[in-house]
């Protein structure tokens, strides 16, 4: 199954994301542009449990970290958090948001 999302983070950037699900495993790619900085790409690998998707991301500028998305009941949007870290406990307290709506 493939999903396309528009994402807005705290910097008001817009990203395009495509996710593919095979059983409980989800992988995908995204891209976004920071004005006056450039375009970045990234990949996600995660596991679905109920309406929650949690996993890792890696970006073209060598940034890596963790994320968690919670899918809305109508499955047309998600809310999420992310963090530059390898420790899941840091994600639990992250104030960095990663939200999206189905395109």
C-alpha cells in the first residue's frame, strides 16, 4: 500500500512523502526544500502497531534519528514527533513535530 503525504514541520517546510507497507513493516522516501538552503531527501523504516508508525529516518545530509506517527481515525492525516537521537526515551519528550495530511 502506498501513501502520499504533505508534511509541515516547525520551520513550515513542505515535504512530499511516499510510504509502502508490507505486513507490519513500512518503508518510504521523502523530500523537502528549505528556502535559501536547498533540497534534502530522506528515507524511513518503521513498524506499524495499531494506528501508530514508529521507526528511524536517515537524510541525505547524514542526519539520522527516530520518529513516531499516529494516524487519524479517518486515515487522512497523522500527527507525529521526531528527534535527532538513537534513544527512544528522547523521542518521548521531543517537542519537534512532524504532521501531515493525505495528498
